[in-house]
C-alpha cells in the first residue's frame, strides 16, 4: 500500500526552477489524450511525441503540462479551432 501511495505522490511532483510546473505521468497523459499506453509508446518510438523528462534527483520521468499542451496545439490546433467555430 505504501508503494501505491508513494507512486500517487510522485505523480504530483513539480519541476522546480524559475517556475513550478506540474509533471504529468504516463497515466495522466494517456487519460488526457484518451489513448492507451501502447499508443503513446508507438508515438514515442516513431518520434512523433515528445520524450519524457527526468526529474533531477529522482528516478521519476514525466512530461510538463506545457510540453503536452504545445504538442496538442501543434498536432490538433487547426482541428480544435474548427471544432470551436462549429459550436
């Protein structure tokens, strides 16, 4: 049980620097994009999705929210704008 709690806590880690930013773990990214972890792995292998970053002083890896939002804007920005115009 402690292992599960520590994993949940790690998912809430933030990169500390000039600006703190949430680090998204694979399960959060997959849920946001509504894809499986296998699809994410394929995208990473094909170099069509950013690689996760290591958090200094930890073995935890993840994506910053801004990296994910940037990727979404690059890949789906026009589609999203068209969808918003239809609504």
